[in-house]
C-alpha cells in the first residue's frame, strides 16, 4: 500500500473513533497524578492553577462554540461513520484557519494535560495530539479535495491548517446561532467540568489520602450536570433547540 493511501486509511480509522481514543490520554493523566503535588507546595497556588486550567479548556470550548454557531447543517459535525460535507465552509473562522474545531479540541485537552503541572506530560500531549490529528486532517482534506476540487484548493492555498491567520478574516455567511451551540456542545461543556473535578479529587487523594473535594468544585459539578441534563432533555424530547438549516 502506498504511503498516501496508508495515511488516508489510518486517518479514516482515527476519524471514526476520534470521540473515544482520547480517553487513553485521560488514563495517562490519571497515572501522572501519582507524582502530583501542589505548585510550590502551596494550596492557594494550586487553586489558582486549577482556575487557569479551567480557563484554558473553556477557551477551547469557546472556539468550538463560535465555529458551531456559524456553520450550516451537515458540516463541522460529530459524524463518525463517514466524512460528511454538503458545503465547504470558507468564511468566518474558517477564513483564518482550516480546522477550528480541532484547534478548539487542542485547548480543551491542553487544560486537562496542564492540570498535574508536569512539563513532560504536557510535552507528550502536544506530540500525541499532533500525530493523532495529522492523520485525521490528512483523510479529511483528501475527501474535501476530491469533492470540491479547485474551490477547496483555492481556499487551502490561502488558509493555514492550524495556526490562525487573522488578517484573512471574512465575515461569516450565516449569523451566530446560540441554539445550535447549546444543542451540539453540551457534552463537551460537562466533560470539561467532570474531567477537572475528577483530577482535582484524585490530586487531593494523593496529597491528603482522603476524599475531600473542595466545595467550589462540587458546586461547579452540580451546576454543570443540571445544565447538561437540561440541554440534553431539550434536545431529545423537544424541538426548542432546533434551527432550520443547522
């Protein structure tokens, strides 16, 4: 098998399982917590660091939300069985970077990787993310190139793969839809809170040898769960979050 076909096939496989394979990264972070200690042996600094990690992850979620809020139906989705693209997104955030959803994923996962404040864990994450998504992007771009031809090549020529070029910005063709974001991103929202809550709790177990989660994290988890459950119910049982053409 030629290298190009090998890259494309492996990228298609990773694309299909991209929602589950990152769980292996979570397992690595949990193992790394065996070396967990407070930054500077200060609980106050640890709380500041937790807030920073949470902000990094929510920054990634914000990138995803901005992207999803401006995209039409059957593009930028969570489909896993096959590639789907009824149209080529080239305006809005897609005018400055070709893969904004994966850019958002990077920061969401980075907040988790930073949590144990171990430099080698962050380095492993960056390298693994690059290798993992490089194949997925390769497969996606092969599909888009075959479907959209010259239109895709012109867009790819002027738009970076991963590092935004803000001077290229063009206003999105579609207005922002908060309903579309709420309908599609509630899982990611709660996943960030749940992951960091678990890491915080396990970290305290390592330090104190007892289960004693901070009240702030318990409140954040409860509020996050209520929001998640509410949005999930609205999506599954009502049409309140449906948006025509999204």
